[in-house]
C-alpha cells in the first residue's frame, strides 16, 4: 500500500479527501465511462484507502452522482462570468457566454467533454439517480441562457418571434452535441465553428441597431 494512500495528515482532512475522490472520479469517468470505472481505480487515482472512500460515499453510484453535481457547480461558476455584470447588455452577456465555451476548445492538452453529457448518454436510460442529477444540471444551464435571451428580447427589437426557453434548449443541445462530435472526430475546430454559427443565429433573432 502506498504511503500516499495512508498519510494520516490527509486522512485528517475529510474535505480534501472528498475533493480528491471527486476529482479522481471525474478524470476516470470522462476517460472510460461509469461502467468502466471501479471503486478501486478511484481510490488508487485519488491516493486514498477504500475505507476512506466508503466513509464519504456509499457506493460507486453515490460518488458518480456527486461528481455530476460537482461538475455542474464548477461549470456554472465558469459560465457565471458571462452574466455577473448586471449592467451589461444581455446580448453582450450571451456573446461572453459563447466566448467562454470557445475558450474551452482552446485547451490544447485536453478534449472538450462534459461530465453531465457523458453520464446522460451512458446512465440516464437505466439509472434514475443519474437521470435526475443530469436533468437538473441541463435544466440549470438552459434556465440561465433563457434568462439572458429573455432580457435581450426586452432590450432589443426581435427580428422574429421566438421563445427564449426553446432557443436555450436548442443551444444546449447544440453545445452538448458539438462536444460529442468534436470528441469523436478529434476536432476542436468543429466545435468552434458550430459555436460561431450558434452566435450568428442568436444575433439574427434581433434587429440590427
């Protein structure tokens, strides 16, 4: 057993141990999925004992859903940079949202992937806990985008009638689908192109100033 796994200093820091377990779970499940990830692998990746694992989580399903929830909080914190300035034109907030998403594609050392999207594909049809956790995060992303679209609709004259929530779901689907296709085709450029088209689509909903 490694020294890292039995370090008493780390064992006395439950919050740090919890976070290491979540970080390890996210890394492994993004690489090999839920079914392909074992508790033993998570413990080894996190550098903790199985006893520490079961102190924090009942089973692999529990840590998997916790990882989805953590991912959602982390993602929302990133996206919130787009709308944190309440005085900003809501259309500009949407532009910043697209810029944030494009920024994810410029990390040369990793693919653009989403824990929520991956677990939705793998687990939603068979596991109610995962389905509920993923649905919650997808709903939150959509609600935040719909709020900006609704505010933009009030501030700018629409070129065509549209429902902010419906458009937000379209953008959510495009974002998730683009990450899936981009990962499969190993093309960050493809994702950026799709986001460029999505941004043009949103701008096209409004009359030019």
